[in-house]
C-alpha cells in the first residue's frame, strides 16, 4: 500500500461538474481502494486569487460538501482542510530558505500571470510562493505518489528539487522524493459546446448537485451533430457530446442500441438527450442524496473534517519534529511540543456526554522498546474486556511501576491509534500537575486520576 497526497483548491464557486468527477474524483476513488490517501481542501492556496471572506467561506463549504458526497466511503481516505493543519505553513516558512529565487521564476503559475499582461508589481507573493506551499503540502506527508494532471507535473518536479536541496544542505535524507502519478487513461472532458474543456467560467458544464431543472437544461444544450436537420437524417457519433457522455454514464447495451438507431436516423436528438439526462441522474442518485444529508447535518461534516485533521496532524507533527531537529531549531532549552488537537472551540453537553470514561485496572505495564517516551499498559475493564493502551509519559519521569496494580480513569470509546506499529485502544486521563524546571521531566508533569476505590469497569457519569 502506497501513500498518496492530493489537494483541491476551492476556486470558481466550489461546485463540481461531471468533468471534475471524471477527470479527478473518480480517479482518486479508484486509487484509494488499494492505497493510503490524504486528500485536502487547499483553502490557503485559494487566497492567492480570492480575497473576499464571504466568497472563500462559501466556496470552501461547497467544495467540501461536493467532495464528500462524491467520495462516499472514506475507507483509506483522510479528508481534511489544509488550514486545519498549521504545519503546512510552518514547513513552507522553512523551505522558503532553501528554495532558489530562480526556481520560482520558472514556475508556470507565475509565468502565466506575466503572459496575461499583469505587471510583476501586481503579482502577490502568495502566487509567486505557490510552489513552495505546494511542496510543503506534499513533503509533510512523505508520500510515494502525487496524482496530477500533465499540466501540473512541474509542481511535483519543483517539490523534488526543493526536497533534494533540503536533504543536501542538512546532510540528512529527511524527505523522500515523491513521484508524479499521471494516469494515461484520464480523459480531458470536453464541454457541452463540443469545442473547449468543460469549465464553469465557459458555461459549458453539466452539473451534479444542481436542481433537476438546471441539469436538464444543461443536457438539452449539448452539442450533437450540426449536419443533422431532421430526426430521420443519419447522425454522426464522433464529436457528438451526448454520446461522449453516455459512454461514461449510460447503460452499455442501451447506449450501443441508441448509437445504432442514431446513425440510421431512427431516433431524435431530443430522445438521446432525455436518455442522457435520466442516466446522469441515475448515476449520481446516491451522491445527490448524500449531498443533501450532509448539507442538513453540518455537525457530521465538521466531525469528518475534525477526524481527518487529527489524523493528518499526527503525520505532520512527526515530520515537523524531525525537521526541527534536523535544522537545529530543537536544542537543550526546547520545550515546544505539537498539540494533537488544535481546535479550542467549546463542545456541547451532548457532545461531552458521548465521551465514555471507565475505571480500568492496570495488571501489567512495560516500557516500549525503541521509544524513550511510551509505556504500554495492559488494562482490565471487567466486563468491558482487556485492552492495550499506550501513554507517552516516561519523559516526565514516570515508570511502569507507577501504574501496575492501580486503577485509573480511561477514555474507553476512542478509535484505536497506531503507535509503534501497535494499536492503542484508549487513553488514560490526566490533569496538569506540578510545574517543573526545564531538564527535570518537562515544564508540567501530568497527574493521573487514581480510582482505587471504584469498581473495575465502572462508568463515570
């Protein structure tokens, strides 16, 4: 299983059409079947062109809904917002100092702006610096492959150049060099005008999540065969956008029959367009239902993003800890630690009530090999069974003996987390303890909540 990283910028109005689906989303869903995938909404990248609070907010929310609705099953996919993982911009700041100015001047985005009669003084630094943020997006997760279109290959090449320079300057192979993944079979989807690439700005799209009336109007405006004046005239299939789309969304047998009838003048343009309209609605029935369900349940969407951001931050903080150590930001006086959860938004009583806290008895504890922080706790929850739970507190002076044969409070209903190739099946509760001088087990030693007088497995209400 390879690690894949990809991002989507909330440009336009954030909505997706069938060209977006066929050219990107469908491909990503296929890749995700057999790979570990990180997919993020690149809202920080959008700032290069969108400097309106309302528009950025609306575009981002719209794109999130569309992507989640089309992706459906998020198995093997970590979905999150770029701005929810602050390590992206931290790594960008560091990579700024190893990236040659000349490398950025050769970037397509910058050169394209200059070619459109925009003066160099009017190009914002975000656009000029765009490739470094993209390099940070990629390198933070140390992926094997980065799915891109042929026109985006240069960004991965720049990322490789930056990674190579970093590794060479600091004499350590921190960043593996990612490879661009450009599927040859991905088609460029021509718009309903039959001439240009499908694009919202050109008005030649077929939407996925608009009303049925809007989609029907878009389908009825499809380019067909301009030489055909009457339904009884023999029609041409090649270059006919209705049949181009039907090859993706229609029933193969029925489409073959329609092509046969069309070439012999036995079916009208309106009839084949009606069939395309029905086929598109049928193809996206589940996605359209998910879209409405998610739109009406913003807490569910927020929870998906929260879980995705936490998983992404776990990888990102490990990379940044290594980067900080490599470049010398970490020293004898360092106390900084990355928070696991960045959000400080208050939670509701209902959300708090979902936290399952139980009394667990530690019948065995041991230090984890190849780690100077972790202790592995074997915890008995009575009727709740036995679990293995890790706690990273050796750095504060705790030993395994501090836990054995004692009862503590544990969060019981957390999703298992990978730690040293094992699963931690919960979390021991702690409160802030004594403030200690630097060098004596950190700044604030956690204090674990003992429960020796409570029954094993008891729930705390």
